[in-house]
């Protein structure tokens, strides 16, 4: 029997994967088996770290707000501040509050004083 040449579909699939991992180093960008493993690993890491990034940014915002509020020289904590925000039904999320805290501290001080009264 004569040898049958394989079709183009498998080669097209492999080149598509190679384009994804073209920036990887060494065998991770050359050998087909390790390419598929590295692609799976990269996608898993990207999916996991998107959630992690949201978590770390929220922690950063909370830390910034807490630091600015405690700097106000009044025994006032972050948790009380957020609780009072909810009581007054002020819809400001932590990202916006952190930006206000950095860019315009006086504005945050007036918000916290108005909420407390």
C-alpha cells in the first residue's frame, strides 16, 4: 500500500495553537505536546487571576479609605463609615470613595461629617 499523506486540518489546528504561544520560551513554543499543555495552563491562570485582581483592588480601595478616615483624628473606623453610608442610602462604591480620598480629602471629610450627623 502506498503512504497516505495526512490532511491539512491537524496542521491548521497546530498552527493556530502555535500562534497563541508564540511568545513563550524554548520548547513551550516549539513542541506540540508542551504547547497544548502551556496553552491550557495559561488560560487557567488568566481565568483565576481575573478574579484575584478584583479581590486585590477591592482590598486596596478599602485600605485607602480606612487610612484616610482614621487620619481625620476622630475615632471613626471604616466599618462605621460604610454602615453610615448604607443607612443614608448614599450609593458610592469603594472605588469612587478611594479616588475621592486620594484626589480630594476634604470632600471625603465633608461626606463623613455629614453622614455622622
